[in-house]
């Protein structure tokens, strides 16, 4: 089993924009991570055949 970790830390001085960016960035990161996992599973399945 392989585990991949990806961390980014950022802060925007404007509190409202910072809150908005945290939520937006988390959503985008989850979509990227899900796509990465799906592709890795496809490749692994194909290599087993």
C-alpha cells in the first residue's frame, strides 16, 4: 500500500477572503485527490491483468 501526503499552508490577511479561499481550496484539493486515486486504481487494476 502507498500513501501520498500533500500539504499547503497559506493565509490571506483579509479574514473574509481567507475563509473563502480555505473552503474553495479544500474543495479543489479533494477533487484533485479523488481524480488521482481513481486513476491510480485504474492503472493498478490494468497492471494486474
